[in-house]
C-alpha cells in the first residue's frame, strides 16, 4: 500500500531527523521471510514430522526485498541517530509453556547448528550493516550454550526464555532491554 509507506516515511522523518540523539532499534524474526517461507514455516522438509502442521517452501513468496527496502529507509535517517540491531531469535520445535504444563521436567532445546543454518541469511544481511553509531544484540547468546553443549534452550531450570516456539517471554525481553539500556548509558 503506497499510502501507508509514504505515511510511515513521513512519521520517521518527523521523529528522527531533528533529534540530537535518537536510537533506532531494528530487529525482527526475518529468517522465515528471507528463506521464502510463508507464515509459520520452518527450515525444510526434514522437520515436517516434528510439527503438527505441514511446512512448504513458497516458490512465489519472497520478502527479502521488502526487508532490504526497510533497511534502506533506515539509512536515509541514520546519520544523526544510533542504531541498535537485534539479531534473530531461536525457533524451537515444541511450544515451551504447553509442554511444561504437562511435564515440569521438560527441556525445550534445539541444535545450535540448526538455528544458525536457518538464520544464516538474517545474520549475513545484518552483518553487512555498518554505520558509525551502532550496537548489535544477539539474543541467542543468552540461551545457546554452543561451546559446551551445542544446543539452545527455551527453558533452563525455572527460567523460561521462549513462550511458545519463537516468542520471547517477558523475562527474556528484560535481558535484551538491559543490553539496550547499557548501550545507551555507555554511548557518547
């Protein structure tokens, strides 16, 4: 919708252009879209058996250019602002809270290599972004013990990081907000 894009651009200009110090926080779980999957689709056909619904790669759907366009919009207003990039969240096979309601000992985990393979286009795209005032936040570093165990965990002990298969809990969000706060407090 062209009108929506124009209005969004105007709003961005009003908020950002004339501020002395503004922070743009940019992120999203773009991995599905960068891999041509429609809503609620995962890595590839080998995982179909693990889920209750069927996943198919869409031949006609590709949102990569939309994501790149939104990044280009950022570059139009970034010169006076600070950019905080939030990298992808880990996606899990099971709905964490549902499984825990049935089995309190359940540990929802996924291989780090599966997460990284699925999110590699997202990482590559964000790694290309380089502006003078920026910080990168990697949510997976809070929950992936890849050096020790090679897994990412949706829940550890009494801490739940992921509500369902890919949405962060309030606890997890607070960890990320603390990172953002530290960056803002320590930036010049």
